[in-house]
C-alpha cells in the first residue's frame, strides 16, 4: 500500500513538474516563481476573508487611423467580487458621465492616466470619487484583446431578447482607407434568440449603438451597455463550465493570454488568492448586472442630461455634484443579496 501511494505521489509530482516547466518556458518565469506565488497566495488570502474586492474594468476602443486618434474607454464597469456570497456585482457606468475633478467625461480618465507616474493609482482614485467605493485593482481591455480572447475560448453563445439592425455601423474598410468610392457605413444585424459570437462579429456586437432610439431596441449607449454585460456573463459561463476548466491546456492558454496581453495591476498572487477563497464554489459564481438609472431631468434619476452642453459636450451629470446619490445607489446595489 505504501509503495502504491509513493508511486502515485511521484507520478502526480512529475506531471505537475512537467506542466509547470512547460508554462515557465512559455511565460519566461522559473518554476520556483509558481511555487512562491502559490505560497504567498495562501498567506494573502487571509486579508480578503469576509471582504470583497473592487475592480474597475475599462474597455479601450483605441483608434489610430486617418480619421481619428484616440484612446478613450467606451466600456466602463465597476466590478465587486464578493467572496462570501460567491457573486460578482457588475455596474456599468455611462462613458459620458461628467467628472468634475478632471473637467472631462469619464471616458477620458484612462488617457489622462498615461501622463501620471502611477496610472493605476490615478484611475482608481478618480473612479473612487465617482463610485464612492474603495477601488484597488484595474483591468484595461482593448478591442483587439477582446477579439483575440473570444477566438481563444472558441466563441460564446448569448441569447438576445430583442434583435437589432444597425444601418449606420462604421465601415472598417472606409476607416482604414477613406475613399469616396467606399461606403462610410455598413448594415449589421443580430436576430432575437440564440447568437454565436466569435472574432468575426464580436466588435459589431459590443460597439453598435445606432440601431434604435431606445436601449430596448438595442440602440444608444445604454443599449450597448446591456449587451456588454450580457457578453461578460456569457464569457464567465463559458470559462467556468466543467468542459472548459478541466482542460489544462485551456487554463494555460488563459494564463498566457492574461500575462502577455492584458494591462492590469492584478497580480498572479491576487488571482490565486481569490481562486482559493472561492474554492469549489467557483463553479457557482453568479453575476449580478446593474445599470444606473438615467433620465433627462434630475427629479427622475440619479444621473441625467442637463439642458445645456458642458464644455460644448453632450454629457450626463449627477444629481449632486459630489455624486452622493450615485454613491448610495452603488452601495445598495452591491450590498443587496
């Protein structure tokens, strides 16, 4: 019996060593790094017990073509990882919300951060003023990252309650080569019901906002926000599914992609600590999606459109300049079971 257990132990150790050696070679880290990281994660997880982690997720729609040069973030989400309830509270914040401290829309906070000594600290500090939450981590995902990631996991399936047609979707061919002979726009369509998203249509799904005058019809920035939340939930369902997560190659691909592509201050130690806290419940993680109520008048919503432009821009502003009502809304949204 002892010999059998010894053989099993040696076999598992050998397989683990080969797996880690393969990873270490591809991510340029010594094998000792992974053992040290896991050990540190075991220690660090204590600080998260009974607590949660707040993360800003920024979707970067970088443009550097003949028509536009910009690094604004069209997707802005506040994510709260609650280890006790095994839940991710996800609150999308409209990119056109005005930031009084920077005197610009919040989608310009990321470009401004690139001029600062510590860009992550700057991003988190500015969004703490907006959300009223202590934010300690940031993830920046570009459109190119999203395309590559969806391709990596083999696409995702989503179910649209309402389909939409956008006849004024910017034509990529025109953007790359703006000639009079090339149409400025093209028509895209996503039907109600099941839709498969992959590298061929993912950007159209998350970017479109001119399919209708209302978010229910899939149009406006608010309609786009709802689709982005739906996509994130579908991605979570895909990567936590038994068929996906039990394949070691899938885990390696995710880790390699994270290391080489994503701009973040989330460390490997953080990820392992959070994984240890979720433990076997990781397959039961749910996402609670919340959208901030908006309107045209301050009496009816938390943020609203003023009757005049601010700095010649169409924006949302909070009911109170100190964002008090928005802070309370986020507090209530993340604390509700």
